[in-house]
C-alpha cells in the first residue's frame, strides 16, 4: 500500500522506501527523525524599505502677497483671482476664510474642495499661482547687486549670494550673517563663506525662508 506524506518544508514523498530514506538521511545528519517534521521552514528575508520622500517636499510654498487664480470646474460663478492677505489667509466663495501661506498649491486646492463639497458634490478645484510676490529674500552689504530677490523654489545662502552677483573684494567672508524673524524674535545665524567654499561647515548653508536677510559686512 502506498500513501503520501508531506514534510514541514513542503516536499512530498511517496511510499515506504521514501520514508525509510528520509529517516536514514536524518540519522546520518544527526537529526532526530521524530523531530524532522517539526523543523520550521526558513522565514523569507524581508526586503529593506526606505521611507518615501514626500511628493511635495520641493513644491512651492504660497506666501502672503501672492496672487492665486482659483476656479471650480463647470461653475462659472466660482473663478477668479485671490490675493493672499498679510495674515496668510484667503477668502473664497462658499469656502469662507482658510489658511494659504505655507501651503502648497495642491494643499489649497484640496482644502477648498473639502469646504465647498457640501454645496457642490465632487467639486474639481484648480489653483494656480499667478504672481509670486511673497517669497523674497534680501541680500545687503558688500555684494555686486544688493537688493531683494523673489524665488519660487527653496534656495540656500550660497545661491542667494550668486543671485546678488557675488561678493566684492573687500567683503568679510567669514562674518556673514543671516537675519530671520521667528515668533516675533530676530535671530542671527553665522555663515562663513570661506569654510563652505572649502566643503566645511556645510550645515551652515541653510535654506532661506521668505523674509530672510543675508548681510555681508
């Protein structure tokens, strides 16, 4: 009589001879035949995972003073230009007031859609930036083109100096300061151009925020 037996590893053997061969193999390898069926199958190695980078990590962040164009598909009464107020908010029909400063275009679109969905089922809201007036940094002191510079993507200190035409021969490159206002306080961060140029102190080459002033004495 023949019958079928399955091991824990998932291998199928048939007949008495196969069972005897399995027992003999276990004895030769030092494994107790009674425990052979209890051996656990090796666990698959989990693939290493890397946290995904947010899709909007480098997206433009709306600032006070920007002009947005908002439209709701198939609703002619609900489209037009919207100015981002100094407090960072905007007002739109049926949606009321909501925060826009610091948000991405897609974020504002989703927020508007969520506000008006009670009046318009499944609204398709489109938001575009018509004028970038809010994101500006200032470079003053011993540079070739001091002034204010608008930007539509993150820039660091070295890039801001490049926008200003670089420093003059008499600039104190080791004593540059970045002035920033946060929570009503004025902060000053040191920036040593000569170190960064040599590949040192690279963490001081920070991304600038709207309103930052780079001072080159």
